[in-house]
C-alpha cells in the first residue's frame, strides 16, 4: 500500500475541533510511515460514499475512514465490492466496528498500529425496500426500489424510531447520553406497533428487532453474543412485547447480558430476513448502522465476500 485517502467527517463526535486536529495528526503518522495520504473531509450527507467511489476509480491502494458508524456506512457503500482495503480510524459516537475489532478509539493510536493490520475479506448485510418517488403533477407517487449495504446492525421498530426523533443537537452535544434520553422519552410516546419477520422461513413477531453482523449494539451493549463480522450469516435478536414496563425489564436484561433468557426474546441465525408491518397502515422504520434509512416491508440479506477490511491481529 502506497497511496491512500482518509475520508473523515469534520463534525463527528462531540468535539469537532479536537477531532480535526487528531485526523491531521493521524495522517502525519501514516505519511511518516511511507504512505501518501490525501485528506478528504465530508461536507454533506452521502459525500463519503462519493469520495470512496471516486477513490477506487482513481486507483488508490487504501481507503481510510474516520467518523462515526454513519460515515463508515457511507464509505463501505462506495467501496464495495472492490478489493481496495478499508481501514477504520474511530471518530464518532458509538464506533461499533472499531470496538468489535478492539481498534484503539483514539484515531492517532489507531494510525500507529494500522500498518500491522491484516486485510480480511468479509460479508456485509444488504437491505432492499421500496420507497415512494416524486411524480409529475396529477400522478400518483412512483415506487422506487432501493438497496443499501451495512456492516454492523440493522434495527427495526423502536430503535429506528428513536433515531428518527433524536434531534441533531442532542446527537452532537450529548452523544450516547442523547440517545438514552430520547429512548426514555419514546418509551412513553411510542406505540410499539407489531411487525413480522421471516428468518430463512421461520416467523418471529416483534416490536423491536436487530439484525446483527456484530455482537455489539450501540457501541457497548452485548445484544447478540452469537454474531460475528467474520461469519457468513446474521444473528437476529427480537423483542415481542408492547408493554412499556416489559421494555424496562428488557433493558435491565440487556445490561446484565441475560436478555436471551427472558420470555419471548429470541436470538436466531439466518442469512435472509423478510420484514413487514402487522398492519399495513403502520409506518415502521428501520435504521442501518445507526442511520435512519427507510420503512418496512424490507428484505435483509447476506452479501458474501463483499468488503476487504483491515483487521488488528489478536493480542
């Protein structure tokens, strides 16, 4: 690897000025190690996708991403299915993949280790759904097929609604605390509508489900102990209740890592998930890697051999 690009979100995390300084320090570490690194800040949504796609077309040897899970998601959608390796320098709120791989959370420390990391080919998740598109005056909206890759988690129902309602100010200034506060608020306000999921043909009913590629959820919760980035399948954790009190018990069970023993909670392995609302009038949203994406019905499937990821060696 000789030529690389470092795509970063200048407003990721809670201290953007410090983050910008750390990104420049990380780039200098890599330059001193002999790499030619171009810095590419994002300025709007979807720009990380475009920058990664253009970098591959221009023949780079390495794409680095510094930002939160949303920035990583954009980059992988521009990078896959090329063989150009992705290196992650953490720089956001949750940093699920970085924590899963035990990458140092400080981007400069991660940069110092990066040249010792090993490229590994991994599977990704992909969501497919229909979305209303604008139509000419006097015509009905058209249905447009959409698809998007993800690397860590897809959440249906409760958590996607939290992301939908979370204000940008709370996300930027409060980080994980902002998500917790919004989760408590939605515990009172959200109706918990039911939906159905077919997991390789096995039906599960739920009001909240997470389709995992990683064990971790929200950066530090061990929601799916059977999941793994290097496995060619999903681990799907489903919660069925509409009771607000029951959800408080679910939260306690997750914190104690005992949720899979609770009545009704399921953890299943599969390679395909078909999801649909219990009542067609209900709008039930889903998120990918922490970013609000669309609404079910949707299909989630494994894409084998989709991404080359730089992975630290086990200590």
